[in-house]
C-alpha cells in the first residue's frame, strides 16, 4: 500500500495504510470519526483532553469494537495555573448574560485537565498503539509508564526549540504544527505568539533539527498539501479541519456551514474561548473581546464562564459564543464521509508523489 | 532548460532559465545582486520603492551593461496618508536620542513613495521585461501605461481576496505572499494582521481562486521549498532572505551574522521601523516599542524619526535601531554567492521534482 511514499517510517512503525493522522479535536471528534478515518487508512485519534478516564475508556472500547486498526490517544500536558480572579472577565461577559436572560456564568463545561496518573493507568489498560501529547510532555515518570506499554509517543512542536526539546526526551515522532493549524496551538516553551511560524518554514527546519520522523500539521487539507509536506521532509501529515467537514464530526451546523464559506478565509488566533491561543472563525465573542483579550483568564480557565452563555446562544441557533475552530486551509476541504475523504487524499497524494518514482 | 518544471508558464513568458524571482529588497539589494541572480538563471529585481527616478534609471543601466537577462522593477503602491502628529512617537524615541547624544531625529531617510507619473515615464523609457507592484496596484491610467510597454505585470497578494482583486485588474502573475515572508507584508485591502495567512494555506487557495499563474513567496529558502511550492500549484517562487545571505546583498555585518544564527528562528512581525507590518529579527527597538507599537506613525512615516538614531547606532556597531528583515526560513540559507545559490536551487529543486517525470 505504502510503496510510493517518499518516507515510510511512519507507516512502517504505526502500521496504517496511509501516512495520515486524523487530528484529535476535543469536543469535535469522537470514536465515530476515528473509526471512519481508520477505515479509510488513516490513524484515527481519540481526543482525551476533556474526557474523564471512564469516558476515554468508553471511547476506546467503541473503537475497538468497530475496528482492528491502530489508534491514537491524545492528551494535554499543560501546567494548570492557580484559579484566577475572574472578576474582570465576568464583567466583560455580563452584558451577554443579561442579553440571554442568564443569572451568570452557570455551570462550567468540562475543564481541560493535564495528563495524570489516572490517565497513565488507563493507557496501561487500553494499550493504544500511539499516544500523542499537546502542550509539552508529562513528567518523566508518567512518560516512562506510557513508553513501557509500547505505544509510539508523539509530541507537538510549534517552534524549532520545542522540537529539539521533544527530541531530547525521546519521543518517537514530532508534529511540526504550523500557525495555519486550527484549534489550540500546542506551544509550551513560553514562545511569543508574535513568533508563530508557518508550516512552510517550520517543517523543514524541524526536520533538519531532530532525529525522529516529523508529522506535518497546519494548512494541509488536500492532496497538494500532503505531497508538498513530504517534499518538505515530512513522514506523515496530521489533518484536522478537513475532517471537521465530514458528517462524522460533531460540530454545530452553523460551524459546518461557515467552514465551507468565505468566512473560512478569515480565521484568527484568539484566546477568548479558553485563555489559550487557538485558531477559529470570527464570531461575536471574538469581535467583542479579542481576538486577543487582555482580561481573559489564563488557559484553560476562560471557558469556565462561557458554558451557559454558549448553550443559551446555541439553543437560539447562534454560535456567536462557541468556538468555531478552523485551520487556514478549511476551504480546500469538501463535505464527504471521513472514509471517502481519507481514501481520496491518499490516492490523490500518491498520484502527485508517485509520478516521482 | 525548463523541461522538468511542472508548470512552465512563468519561464515561458519571462524567458528566464529558472522559475525563480530574486525578491526586490529595498535598501538591501541593488544591481549587483540582480545581475548575479540573473547570471544564475533567476529573474533579477531592482527595488525602486525608495529610489528617485534618476537612481532607478542608474540601477537599470548598470544591470543592462552587465547582463542581457530580463529584469524586474518593483514599485510600491501604498496610499500616502497625511503627515501624522509624531509627538508621541518622538517622546518614545527621546531616551534613545539622548543615549546616543543626538539633538533629535535629524534628517529623515528616503521616504517610501508610491508609484507615480514620473516612474511610469521611467518604465516607458527603460522597457523592463517585468514590473511588480507591492501594496496593491497603481491607478488604471498608470497601470495601462505600464502594460502598454509590454512588461509582464506582477501583483502581490497576502489574502485570497487580494488575489481576486488583482486578478480582476488583469495582472499577468500574482505573488501569494505568506506570513513567513521577511520584510513588508504587501497587504492593501485593509486586512487584519490577526488573519495573516501562512504560505502553505494561502498558496493553493490563491491558485484555485485566480486565472493567472501564481508565484509563491514566504518561507522558501531551499530546494525543498521550491519543489513543495510547485506541488501546491505555483508556477514560480520569489526568494528574498536566502539572497540576503549572499555577499552581493547590502546588509549590515551584524544583520548577516544574525541570519545564520539562532536569532533567525525568532523573527517577528513589527511596525516599529516604518509603521507598516514587516517581518524582521528582534532587536532593541522591537523589544522596547513593539513588536506592534500603538504610538508608531502610519506607514511609511515611522522611519522619518529613525534615520539619525540608526546611523549613530550603526556607527557604534549596533543594529538595535535598524531593520534586520528576515523571513522565517532564514536558517535554511547558506553564505554563498548569488549565482551559485541560484544555480544550486534550480539544480536541487529539479532533482526533487524531476524524479516525477
């Protein structure tokens, strides 16, 4: 299957037909998407960063029941800061609470929690073939427990320094996540967002700087992007936004509609939904507070005060207060099932690259 | 010569051996660099945005005396705003004037002026094979005069909307300038800098959106980048920072040294040197005022107050107040003559792409 890929290290190690990782997208993709992407030949991913261990176990069981393909579990490794004073943030949001007839922020949505001993125990039980980490890595003891399961370990770098850091800690693959990527930028070494690097520049420099195969992410939504990533030195690609456009993703209808519209040409990096920097489409909250608001609590606390507001707005068909994550290549995608998308990407990329043989 | 390029529209129309444009870099590249790049097979460029018509004519004469290759003249098309109140900006700079023993800002450096009737007359005299415009296009009457000379007209887009705008005005080629690019981002339709697009996402969407061949720019400094740009749909590439590293460029020694160092991994988009958004390396002024300073006068006026300060600092071996432009792929370059660089890029990119034939 993989005969024509210029770099076979990913497919040889992971055992997928295609060097494509269906990106873990917390809140937007679950076992349904992972199974469909895996059926097409990609590595399916389960985003665990907003799940309890029981929920994560249930997701994995659902995948295992439907597929024999390898699976990737994705976890967050941020440092959870002390709970912030949210008075200024609440004051900014108060007019919206009033508009939607809410007494206040209401119950917070699930907090994004860093990988911990409970999740390490889960990995030891579930034996995922791949474990990927966002926002750095867990501490050495936890990482060693994951490594001991035999899982391939994937780290995420947004800078060349982060890639070197991950390489020095012995990960098996490094994602080079360019600034085109949708959702949260996985930076963790205190980088200045003014220095955010595009995939075209980041990828080859990471390839040159590290000893392990590199997975390209950010701005890749069609076969041209896959082929180009391989010529820049990638051994695989991670694709997110294109999978958001499949019927298997769990996104709000208005979000889906925006991804196929001119709005998708104008995504911005914003901190208003979580406190962390993440790329999404402009909506009312982004325009009112940000894109980068100064009184937004640090990641991941900002989302605490948005739960009721988001639900109330969505009930009215409005995603003005919901994150509509999108990468900059959203419009290169199509509305098609994840298995069809995956197979098409593989076939078309091989045609572009295969002519090289 | 060009048999192996997947898209030959650029080389067929312009007549260069290679589909490479040596980027015009005002202040950093002149006829010496253009002639050397052209000797290697690229399209050499003369940046005219900071030159008088007489200076531009002298540059072209020097190229014509040394080369029969086609030449590109580059002009700016910004709207010159009214002269701003510079009191707040001057107050910010006063401590630096004091530190360097200066009475004040001194004589301003050459102001970046938009393309005008005098320059159109020059084009009619000099018959450049290519004329490229940054920050939009001149008005229709001036553009028609340029077109009537037979010059191929090149516009620069930083967004898909800008590319459509240029296409509708009948340019012959459109540069898709990604956010990785060094120097000034050529945006002109009022785009929000929060929406700056990386080359990997911008290029294929521009290719899909317009009717003319696209020149990729931003993050391209080696053969991998050239090959990847072609797979993303480019018909040529424009390369700047890699040419800054050649001995033919006119940059301060410290700037040259930084381009080959880890500092080049940390470029930022800043407005402190001109008032316009431009990517360069961090230095003292960037860190003191920006990267994006709010009291910086609009483009191009900010540079007016920096001339004496820059000269005084440079005389002390310090480029803390000089723009050290750099794209995000600076470290992929090498210190080598422009002709050698050009030929190597062409040969290596052909090897990567030629295997496809």
